[in-house]
């Protein structure tokens, strides 16, 4: 009986310590960011936006290095369509134009479907050309 109590208390203490450690780490990371964002919102916005752009460019470069050009182009076009669709849809939503919001989301989905169909056709035509060329 006492072994069960010791195991339960040990497990409970581990959970409490892990929770306290997580809260301390979160406080150490989040509080300075919050303080910076509230004291200098323009600089914070520019800095975070720059970091996002740098990360996106890094991901593009990595994708170009490791993937074929067509896959990278498909990724870029899909990303631009999604980003533009969400941007314009959020503007319409903030201006309480719900019908335009829904319309923009539907147009975004249709554009994604069309581009993916076009890229799948290009891929299948390229693979057909490769197989017909290797038969000769």
C-alpha cells in the first residue's frame, strides 16, 4: 500500500515540477516579447514580419535545392493563392462583408483546385514524354 502511495506521489511531483518548469520557461520567453510588442508595436511588427519573410525565403531555398522545379513552382503558386485569399477574405470579414468573405474563400478554393489540376496534367504529360522517348 505504501509503495502505491510513493509511486503516486512521485508521479504527482513530477507533473507539478514539469508544469512549474514549463510555466517558468514560457514566462521567460513570452514576457519580454509581450513587453517589446506593447512598448514599440511598429518595430515589433517590422521585426516579426521580417523574420517570417526570412523563414519563408529559407524554406523556398531549401525546397529548390531538394525538390524539382515544378514542385517548387507549385508550392509557391499555392502559397501565394492561399496567402492572398486569406488576406482579402480577412479584410472583407473585418469590414463585415460576409458575402464577399465567403465568395473570396470559394474563389481561393477554386483557384487551388485549378492550379493543382494544371500541375498534375503537366506532370503526367512530362512523364508520358519521358516514357515515349525512352521506348525509341
